[in-house]
């Protein structure tokens, strides 16, 4: 949803989130979510010091999917510039995992 400040995006998200009758839901700012994802990736790598070629994203996505039925982002922003891994492309594996 696009729109300027004060047009009601957050209000609509709040109402939607409150209507969902599940305890396994998470409403977070996208930036905070990505900080959590990067921390999980780091912990995954630290826990496997002898493995050189592995992709932590599928396991991290599965962990998040097992904890969260619904994931709502507020302040979604992803530009992927400068080699940062915070673009919407990063969400492909979690979306496949939730399927």
C-alpha cells in the first residue's frame, strides 16, 4: 500500500492484525524484522564453524515460519542497494516455506 503520511496505512494494519484470532502472529517494522533475520543467520553460521558452503536462509525461514502464522510488516522498506540483503528478494524463501 502506498500513500503519504497520515493516510491510514498503519490504522488499517492495526485493524487487520487485531481481527486475526491467532496467537502465532507478529506485527513488526520491516527493519526490526531484518535485524532479527540477520542475527539468526549469524547464530546459524556461528553454530556451524566447520561448514564452509551452506545456505542458512532455508533453515532460518523454517524457524520463523514455525513461530509465526501471520507476519505483518509496518514501515516496509526494501531497496537492496549497496549490497544490503534487505530487499523484498530476501523474502522469497520464507514465502516458499509458508507456502
